[in-house]
C-alpha cells in the first residue's frame, strides 16, 4: 500500500467536472484507490464518494492505492491534480 498527499490547486476544487475526470482516471487502474480528507476515506472510483468529501481549492488530500499498479495510479492521479485537471 502506498500513499501520497496532494494539494488541490484548481479554482473549483474537486467538484463536478474535475471529479468526473478524476474518477475516470482512477478507473483506468487495477489497484484499489481511496481518497482521504481529514477523518473520512472514500473510494476514488466513486463519483458520489469523491463529491461527498467537499474538496475545495487549497485543501490537502491523501491518495491511497493498493494493488499491482499502485505506484502508477498515485503518479497518474497526482499529475492530473497538479495539472489543474487539464487532461481528461
């Protein structure tokens, strides 16, 4: 199991469209992936779960991945977040 902290930098946070891009990217990996904010942890492959965290600009979240491509999953999701959700 690997973890990585990332800061949300895009203006709208992880809501609606960015969250859709995020879960689409998460679903390309075989690993189990979680998003953790404070004391809550949700499945990164669930749109409702991710939206329920109410992640806004400037917040730090922890990505957790466990599985055969966990390193690639964390790197890919962190790159998507760092890009401000420019790629789909």
